[in-house]
C-alpha cells in the first residue's frame, strides 16, 4: 500500500468515526436534555459531523493530488 493510500485510509477512518460521534451526540444524547443545553449539544454534534466529512474530503484531496502526474495540470 502506498503512502498516499495509507494516509487516505487514515483520513477515511478518522473522518467516519468523527462523523458518527457527531451524529450520535446530536441525535441520541441531545434530545434527552433541557431546551438550552439540547440546542447547544445539537449544534456541537452537527458541527462535529461536518468536521468528520471535512476530514474525509482532505483524504480524498490528498489521494487525488498524489495520483496526478508531475507537471500535469489538474
């Protein structure tokens, strides 16, 4: 496995875990709380889930950049 694929796999794993944790917080933990903490925890969970998707995006970007031949425009 090449270095780019290993890095991409790490990004996929970390991003997926982060996204699942964010969704779990927003959908499982937050509804059991009172109004104000529920709103803040829902927001934090949604931002965490989006952060996980962003980490996956970074892994894809790294993999695409390493697959592009040198001197070839993207």
